[in-house]
C-alpha cells in the first residue's frame, strides 16, 4: 500500500523498541486501535507501516539504511517514546528516529509544516508511554529542535510510571485523568491535521508549477520574434498575437483549469507577501518612542503610547522593545529620572540594544481634527525610511486611527495582510474607549514598574472610576491586591476580568487567564498551560519564560523551572527576576553553592545596584563556609535596600555563626521594628542571648515567643505542623521537656514527612543521634535546601559533628 500523496511509501511509520512490546504487546494493541480510529477519521485508506518483528527481519549482513530508506519515506513518523527508546545506540533511535528526521528535513515539505489552522507542527508525532529522565528528554528535544510535544499514554500515580492500558481497573487513580480511548482519538486527529496540512502544501506547489509552466510557454513563444516589439510592422505583431492565441486554444482546457490556480496564487501573493524594502526581517525588534504631543491636551501624554504599543504588540511578526527594558537601558546610560523618551533618546536606546529600526509617533491638532503620524527611522544612519500619516476628524476617532496607523506600519515592515488581519483586534475593544481612563491606567503601570505599589493602586482605581468595564485595569489592580494589599479583593477583581478575557489581545487574554488559574482557582497546572501558550505565540518575549519558571517552581517541577529561567536569560541577558529564580533554585532546591555563586556574580555584574544579587552572593558564600564574605555581601545588599527583610535575616544568621551575637541581636531588633509580624525574631533573639550567656534575657524572649505560639498561632493554624514544631522548639528552650515531646508528637501526627524540621527540635531536646537520623531521612527524600542546613539556629550544635559533615559531603559533594 502506498501513501495518499504520490512519491511516499506510507502515510504513517510506527517506530518502537522491541522491549516495549515483549510483555503484553502494548505497541501491537496501540497500532490495532489506531488503525480502527483512522478508518473512522479518514475517508481515504491510510497506510501504516508497523513491523511486529525485530529489525524488520533484517540480518546483520543486510544494509539497514537501504532496506529502511523506502519505508521511512512517509508522511507522519510516530515513535513510541519510552524509558528505553531514548538510546542513541539502539536500532530504533539510530536507523528510524534520527534517519527520518534527516530524511524529512530534506524532502519537499520539510520536518515542520504549517497546519490549516495556522499553527506549526512537526511530522514527528511522539506517543509517550513513560515520564522521561531529564537527560532523555533533553536528548529528544535536541534531536527534534524543539519541545517534545505529542500524545501521552502514561498512567501516573504516586510511585507509578507505566503505559496507560486500554482497559484500566483503577482509572480513578490515574493522576493524569487520561482515558485510553480519548488518547487514541487525539493521535488520529493529530495525524489528520498533519496529513491535510501536507495535502494543502502539495496543492500550493502544484498550482505554482502550473503557473510557471504557463508563463514559460508564453515566454518561449515570444522568443520567436526577431525584432523588439516597438520596431515590428503591424503584420508581425498580428502574427505574434495570433500565435499566442493558437497556443491558448490548443491548450484551452489546461489553461482554464490552471487559471484558477493562477488566480488563487495571485490572491495568496496579495495576502501573504511582505513586499518590504526596509532593513527589517521577521521577529526583529523595534523601539517606539513616546508620542510627541503637539496639542495642548495632556491626556495624550501617556495614553497614546500605551494604546499604540498595545496594538503593535499584537503582532507575532514584530517584536516591540518594552518600556521596562528601555528604562533598564537608560539606567545603564546613567539616566535615572527621564520621563519622556524622545527621538534622540530612542535612537540611543536602539543603538545600544542593536535594534535596526525605531519609530517616532506624534499627534497634532488642526482646527477640530487631529493629525497622527509615525516616522520610521534607520538606527544606524538616522535616515527617515517612511512617514505614515492618518487623520481623525474627532477625538473619539483617535483610537481607531491608531489601529489604522499600526496596520500600516506593520505592513511597511513586511508583515503580510493575512497575518495582520488574523492578529488584530480593535483598540476600543481590547482596552477602553476612554482616553482619560487609559492615561490613568498608563500612569498606574509606570508606578508599578518603579515599585510604587500604592501609587499604582491609586491610578488603577482612578481608571476604573472612569471606565468600570476596563478589563485590563481590573486585572492589573486585582493582581496588585493579591500580591500587596487585599488578596480577597484581588481575587474578586480577577474573577470579573476573566469574564471578558476573550475580548482582549492574546497577550492580555492568556495572561489574565493564567493569573486567574493560579491565584483564584489555585490550579497551577492550568496557569502553566496558559503561560506556555504565550511563550509559543511570542517566543522572543522573556517575561513568559520567566513566568513559566516561577509557576514550575511553585509546582515543585524544579528542573523545568530552571530550564525556563535560563531560556529567559538567553533571550534577555538583563532580566533580574530570572537570575534571582536561578539562584533560588540552585541554593534551595539543588543545593549547588558553586552554581549559585556563578549566577549571583553574573547578576551583580549586570545589576550592581540590585540588592538581590548580593543577597544570593551571600548565600553562596555562606554555604561554602566563607561566612565573613557572606556577611560582607549581605551588608552590601542592606546598603541598597535596608528594608529587604530576607537579607536582614541571613545577615543576622551570619553574625551569629561567627559569634557576633550582639550584632545579630541588633539586626533582629531592626527586623522587629520594621515589621512586627516577624515574631520568629523573638525566638532568634533568645538563641543569641543564650549564646551570649544572658540566660535571663534569653528566657524573656523565649517566653514572649511561646505566648504568641500558644495564644495566636494555635488558634489561627491549629492543623499546621509548623505551629507545633515552633511550640516544641520553644518549650525545649525553656526546659519544658514533656511539653516539647508532646508538641513534637502532635507535629509528626499532622505531617510525618517534615524530617528536616523534626531534626531541629530533636537537637534542642538534646537527642543528637535521633536528630541526625531525621536529617538523613530528609536528605534521602530529596531535601536540598543547603542554606537552611547552614543557618537554622536549632542545628547550630551539629555544625562540627562528624556524622553531620559526612552527610553534607555525601549529598552536596560539589562543596
């Protein structure tokens, strides 16, 4: 059986390791079920190559490459990705998987194709039957040149990682909640989409060839004339015209059919061609300066830039250099307080960032109408490349005219008409029809970037007073409340915003849906999916990769989190949030002080005034037992931000570790003065006074802390093991042995897995061997927070214990 597209041997090639089909015949059953689903999906007969015998019956004397070459000439390649498949030494990997990738990459369609939906897909359609180790996942993705996407047939439950069966006895235990029959259908539908995408591409190729053949026939005939047309006698011109007419009559059937193809090709050329002569290619960056406001109305000072940026940034063809990065560039230019970015500054920013194009927009007033302009400049020369002008008869038309201006600029930079039409929503729908509300929203965003959260909240609230239906303002204010003010109010606002999300741009829509999923629905998985959509739609925007890193970290997927943070840094090497995320992961979840030191030094070099870089530098030094250097780094962080409490805590710990108890006490007092909610400072004050030899003051602080735990925390968090850990620790410090043991038993009853925290209580109780047993269990179960192992005051007694040091060597051998 041959493929439905001529020139191909099969439609589908199934590749697998024999190990995955030996016991139970999972692959054989999958192929049988898939064939049945394909029959119900396609009108045509779909050919499937599946070899049930090892190596297709090939012997060692046979030429494997030549024997498989024809069979691999297929439309869709389905590898059964398992724990054993990702092996470069295996037959399936070398002679099927890699061979197909190489072969398909060089054929008429290529490895990746554009689907009828407009999305791009690989002709390799993985079927995953196991969760992979990170090294195997990276091997697959590096071979494919992108993420390993496909259809999962994985039954996942605690301690279980196996293929999903057609008939599951305990389907409700599957954490993936997948149904075998549905997954088979997904595979068939994916095959259907790929094959019809290939058929569409083939049709386009045929139409173009027919057009070229027709033009070639006419051109060949034109070569018969001996003179230029302008020098021919009338009779000669008549003969030439008649000859072409005869050709047309002779081939009229062919021409009548191909003319449809020519017409379609002409329409396609009109819709999809770029036609730009500017020094700009797809996914290049541009800088847009602030609007030059030549009117006397200040409402245009911020609002028009926000609106114009919003409509331009809908494009997936153009990358707009965001204002936040412009501010970073200005800071490196030692320009701190610039409010207005004019054409000169815009060119300087573009030059420093290696951006070839910058745009200077403006608005003027002529009588009762408005002139809105945009000048496109070449950065290198400063030459004006194009000037675009639109006119608004009234103020109410301005936003609509900005849409028009945006489309013309996108077209001038080479974006196709089809792309513009499919990625464009009117400003009046995606934002607000009120310029006053838009200005307040813009000011709120400016204050948010400056970390003025109260000011940002006030401006967002002003925007909603003017336009209560301003969805983006609701979402921004909601997120601000969740992070800094009133989480309940924030969730209410996000609930309202998500109802109108479909009316927004894709950037805003999926951004709001991700925030809602994480902060309102408490569904981190859904938040990850929405953010991944954004990362795929806008692959050059590092913020989405950074957000993915954060969401993966929150969900405990630390390897994926690290990968996304590093991707964000590769896109934008000056993204402090991503550096901080990388440092956090290395020190708290991987226990890698060496890697933390490398990334912290990079952060400090790029952001010498950012306190977080010095904070992580201090953590790396402290974990490497360079405590004096750690203290110095923490003190530098304190100079840049005296209110960074996390830094103050670690500074106090570094002083305590070095025996500087009075300095530690002073810093802990400062923490309490800055934030009365930091009650744990009382416990740490008690520890430092005890180490100083002042038992009376130590007991005084321990007693105050005990009162808070018993009278407040046990009422607020009666079912939290941490409450009873704190109670057990402080009781032991006060010599209340029985109460301490009782509280520890209660904590273990609530959460028997908190081995690290149990070890701290046992240390205070004087039970060192038991404490080390618990600590070893924590490390065996994957606990890698090296910084806590170094700074926890309850573990102070272990720092020179031989068994403790051996555990550190065993689980953190890099150090």
